[in-house]
């Protein structure tokens, strides 16, 4: 194909002449950042998940109310996954004439597949990692049971038909912290003894679990397999399903990183569009000549499209290489995060990266190139023919489509993707409008200045269209830099502030009403801060308005689970810290005795509950009916005590309640905990320190990683600035040559240039600071759901930074124009 | 008309037959009978509308140019010379009148059709050379041949470059060539596909007198040798006098001698 030969020849030469540098670098940056972030987030997600999986005991768990069919185990083994079994159910344990309802868990030898069991040889001693599981004939039990049954290690307890010997104190168990509200203490036994107990009867409440773990791709395949296999009463549990705190943290991490990559891509797109525009302007004559010697529209388009494709492939490949390299550095940063080997990055990020490169180029460079098609051959005789840039709807549609595709792809959420795309397009339009306005204002000021002012600042008004573009592009560049340096830090700080050093790491549940005061006193005596105790009543939702609530009415699996189990209800007249009213109003003290409900908005959405609905709860054989008056948002990752549903005081006091509290206890203060358990044997202390540490680790590491990933964004931002300044270079060279010929001194021209760029920087800075303020606010409140306070440094940083930055970069980038002898310049035209 | 028929077909025929005929054309052109009209203009007019109403740049221009003729279009600046050349070469369309090139109604074709006609039949030489800066001298000459899909582009281009005395400069880029050399490359590019019509717009306008003379000698020599029809726009009376015929434009109208 001849077009290809010609195209490659021209490309080679243009490359050597440096004409394609910005285009190429822009593509490389876009691809590199996408590949790095993708490959990296993928690996980190896997690493974080596998670490978080320790909390679950495996990578994936099949949970069923019936014995899990052999097919699940067979498939897991076929995929090369490790398999363990666990069966749990509540049952009475007897000893010394005492009885206690315990949470029995019978496990196979391989349990747990992730994480460790911790045991201690005696009560109130520190636990150490255990080897294996209880041997047949023995059990490991939680401290609480020792108090209830008055037993010690070495004693026997009766479970159903058999007697088992307590071999150790169970101090920690993977996934145990998740069951914060389970009723009884854990009794861990060997699955080999299970049948002999005779406790598994048709009507018993038994949970059968098959845990699997192994290589992540095999786990992913297994998830697909079992998803299809799931029958009634069966569900899959991954760590994200089990741990809302970890899930929230992971989701935010993904958003931060994805956003960073996305911004790089959009910026690279702007750089591509800007430099493609210049490229096109420089090729108008070439096109006219080719038309003259017989090239058809089609040939011209083929020649330039081939150039773009070749450029895209080369740039994307280079970007991929850089991206994979950068990803390794990122992995190093997160080295301490995962104890396990990170899975090797797959080739998908490369595929995604190259596609991103091609879409960026085609979407942003092709529209300006389409213009070349319309160049009349007459331009060879009349230079001005085809100079005017026709508004090309196709071009804009193409650009916006490319943008939308990239965003959707990166975000992976249609609704959010559309919002972001519309947001960016709106931002562009607003930026352009503000820029136009500023340029027009400048024109008004023009007649007042001296000759330098007229040439310098006048230049901005004269090249109105190019100036608008420069202001928008530079503004975008500055905007991103502002967002990155200031807003980003604010956001990350806010996120970290969610988990202060004294965030609660222990919960106490099952405190009886008459123990509330003694517990407070106990804390005070030990010099601990006063705990906040919340009443808790367990109830099951029975009706929404007049409609009976039945699990099978819901398609959503989470909804089915929620309605099938008891809710924890509470009452208060004070809105909990970290709770916000989303719809409706908080009752305050005035709600006393009113049958009102405040429902967490997430659960309201899942169960289809709306404000004004009347809910009926079954509580200990009685019925409570109340009206939903507000919906609350809750920070689930705050580690404070939170409830899905609360009422005002004076409504539920008659029902049996227990109290719950959360508090922070330094790890070394184990004595306090032991004394507490001894003083209140019925209460259960739950240790969430591990989950807390887990989430905090994610936050810290991701914060570091985000800083690094944003480097790409910074480079892309600078590239936009550079491309924008370059975009008027040719015109500037011509103008200066003519002015020099007419006798303008070098000094005059220098001052003019300086002034022009300083003013341009000021305008761009203004636009950027304005946008950064709005976007920072939107990002904080809408995307990351964090509080945001206006950073007043945005404005001085934007304005002064713009003036100095664009002023000096522009000046340095165009200074050489003045060093060229005018004749040489004019001849070259 | 029999001699012109193959060319007329060439313009509209498919790629394969066009390749066949263009290959032979370089040698054929010289032997084609010269008495047949190659360019015919009828009532040609070009108007532009400006703030002060419409302005006639060209009005009612009609003439016929026979194959192998050399014609100079002269006139003062703004008389409409370049506009006329642009219309005759199919670079622009007229507001009134028609142009036939080898019996093809130029304005009845679309832009791509005219581009094909230009590629197959017309060579151009411009005042400002208009070489592609990103291609070497040789590649510039090869360009129209390649666009026409000719497989022998390089050998033909080298041959023509040799004829204009620039074999040694084949690998140089336009920037590395003097004005005279650039114009010689442009001439080589114009003649390489063996056009039936050569349009030259002030070809010596950017050159000094001596270089200009050399370039014109080359242009006339090749024209004679290959039997091409020459259409020359110029200020230069001496240059005009070397042509067989002379059209003078005054305010967009053809001055009858």
C-alpha cells in the first residue's frame, strides 16, 4: 500500500525533526500510568485480599445450611486449591452441673487455610500460634466458658453424647471477630468427633462451610464455578462479603488509584489534542500539495491515519514497558504489605494500556486530523485557503466518545462513568467560557498600555482562539497540580484521620442492664476513659407496612441474609459520631417515647425501606411497630458501635436488652482485660485490633502508593503545559521575525514575551483555582465521602504558581525565537 | 480526437488500467499529435462577495489551448492570473462557465475526481516550490508516481532527477537545497508522471535572474522534449515571449490582441 510507504517516510522525518515528540510522550504517559496502576492495583488487591483472607480463614468460603455437596470439594481439588471443612452450630456444653450455650465449630485438619489459630495453655495467658487443630477427643475453648462451667484446662466437658477434654484455651480464631454478636463462647473440636456427638439433627441450626484457598486465578475460576453451582440455602463468602471495614478501605483505595490513572489519561488526551492541533497546522501545506499532485481525500486520510496508528503502537508499547517497570517500583513500596508472594502481573494491563493509547490518540488526535481532509488544493496558490478551522461536530463527538470509553473502562461503573464524563465535559465548557471572558476583558484593557503591553498582552487578545485554548490547557495542567498537591493531601489526611491512633480496638458485648454502672465504675477505677454504653435489643423484621417480609421475596443475596437474622436495635436521643442524617431530621430530645425509627440508608436501600414506612419487628415474642422518620449514613470503617436501626428512648426499654461498648485499649494492657473478664464473666470481649491494624495498613500503604502514582499525573500535567505553550510557537516565531525586521529591539520583544506569559499564567491560574475549589469539594463529598474544608492556599498557589510557572516555562520555551535571525525565519515560512 | 481518447479514459478508469497506460505515457506523450484542444474554457467567471458587494475577479473568459502549445498568461498583480490558472488546473471551481480538460468537464467532477485528473494529467510548478519538507528530493519526485500507484516510481523519479541534473542531491531534504535546486526538484516532480499539461505559477519569482533563466531553460527543454502543453503565469515579459501564445488579463478580462 503506497499510502503506508509515504506515511512511514513522512513519519520518520517528522520524528527526526522532533515534531511528534509531544504526541508520542503524551501517549506514553497515558499508557504507562494506566498499565502501572492497573497491573499494580491488581496485584495489591490480590495481596490485600489474601492478607484480609486470614480473617476469613480461607480465600473463599461456601456456606450452606445443608452438608455441602462433594462437587464443591472435587472442583476445588481439580483447580489445585486447598480445602478445609468447618461445621458450626449452637449447642449446650455441660460440666460440673453447670451448662452454657456454646458456639460449636468442628473443623478438619487443614483448618484454617489462611491465618492462624492462637491458643494458651492456661486461662489469662497470652496465646501463641497453634499447630493444627484439636486432636480427636479434645476441644479448645474460649475463656468465657471456663468461667461459666467452672472448669480448667484438662477437665472434660459433655457435648451431646460424648465427653471431650479441654486441651487448650482458644485465644484467637480467624473470622471470629466478624461474628461480633454471636451468643456463646466458641468450642473448637475435631470434625472426626462430630457424628458421635449426635448433635446434628434435621432441625438443628447448622452452618456447613467449605473453605478453599490457593493461587488467585484458580480461586477466581472457582468463584465462577461455585457461583453457578449455588443452590437454595447456599452462598459464597469472600473477605469483601464478610468484612465491611476492609471492603470500604479497599474500595476507596481502588478509587484513589483509579482516579489518579484516569486523570493522567485525560490529561494526556488534552496534550495529544493540543499537540495534534499544531501538527495539523504545520501539515496544511503538505496536504494541499499532495492534493495538487493527485491525492484523493481517502489517500490523505489513509496517510495520516496510518501515521497515527504507527505512532500509537510505538508509543503504547514504550508506555507499556515503562508502566510495567513503574509497577515494580510500586510493588516495592508496598513490599511490607503482604507476607505472601505477589502474583505476577498478567498481560491484561498491557492489552488495556495499548487500547487506551490507541483510543486516546484516535479520539483526541484524529479530530484535528480530520481537518486535513478538507484542505483545498487551492491553498498552493492562496495561502489563506483552508486556514479557518471549521467547527467539526464529528470531531467533538469522537473526542467525547473516546473520553467516555476511557472513563467507563477505568471506573467500571456506568452511572458514575457517565457522571464523570459529563463533569469533565462541563468543566471544559465552563473553563473555556471563563477563558473567553477573561480574554475579552483583556482586550478592553489593551489600549491603555504602552508598546510592550500592546505587543505582549495584546498578543493574547489578538490570538483569541489560541489563547483560549492555552488558558484552558494550562489551567487544566495547573488544576491537576493543585488538586494533587493540596486537595489530595487533604483527602488522604481525612481518610487517615478516620482511624485515629485511639480508634476503638475492643468491643464488650452482653453487658447486662444492671452491670452498666459497675462497668463504668470498673473503667473509672482502672483509670480508663469512660466508655459509652449502648443498649441493644435483638429483633427480627416481620413487616414493612402491611407486607410480610420473606427472604425469598428478595433477589439480592444480602437482603435475604439480612431479613433471615436478628437485627440489633438500639435507642438514643443523640446522633452517634460519624452518623449523618441523609434524609429527614434527627429527633433529638423531642422524640422521647415516640414510635419512630432511624434506619441506615444502605440497609434501607437493600430492603426497599423508605421514609414514612411502618416497620414491624418481632422482639422476644412481642411486636414493635414504628415509623421510619429518617435515614442515616454511617461510617462503617470508623470502628465505633453502630446500629442499622435505632429508636428514640422510651420505646424499647421494656424489652430484654444487653449493653455494648467499644473502647481503645493499648495492646500491652492485657491485665485490664483479664480483670474485666473476671469481674463480668457473662460479658464477651471482642478483639478487633487485628482488623483495625489491617485497615490502617491498607490506608497507609495506599496513601504512599497514591503519591507515587500521581507522579504520572504530574508529568502529564506538565506535558499539557508544554504542549499548550508550543501550540502558538510557529505564529510567535513569525510575528517576532516581522517585528524584528521592523526594528523592535530584543529587549522590547523579551519584555513583551515575559509579560504575555505572566498574564497568561495569571489567567490560567485563576481558572484553575476556581475549578480546583469546586472539584475538590465534589471529590471529597461525592466520591470519597469524606469531609472537606476549603484549602485557602489553592488561590495564592494557583495564581502565583501560574504566573511564575507559565511565565518562566513559556519564556524559556520561546526565548530562542528571539535568537533566530529574522531573515532565516522569514525564509523558512 | 482519437489521440486524446486514451487519456480521457485514464482519468476515469480503474487503477489497474491506469497503471498500464501511465507507464507508457512518459514515452508516448511526445508522439501524440499536437493539433487537438487539450484545454477549453468557456465563459469562465469568478466572483467573490465582500463588504462592498460582489467583485468580479474573472469575467467571461473563453479560449482553447491545443495539445503541445505553450501559453503565457500575463497581467498586472490582481488581474486574476493565478485565479485563472487555479480554475484551469481544477484547483478551484468557478462561479460561472466551464473548463474541459481533454473533454472532461472539470466542474462536473467532485473534489476527489479532480484530484485524480490532476494526478493523471497535470504537473505543477509554483513560485514557492511547495516541496514537502519531510521528504527527500527523490521522495518528493516519487510522490505523485506513488500516489498514482506506480510500481516503478523510484526508477522513474531517479531518471527525471538525473535529467534536471540533481542525481547527486537525491537524498537531500528541501531545506538542504538552494532555491534553484528546489525549483528543479519541483520541475522534476511535475514532469515525472508524464503530464499532458504543465501549469507553472511564476516559477522564477523567488529566484535570481541567472538561476531563473536556467530553470526556465530546463522547463522549456523538457516541455519540448516531452510534448507537454505548457501554461505559464508570469510577470516577466521576456519569459512570456518565449511562449507560443500570450493571454493578457486586464481586470479579470482577456484582452484581445
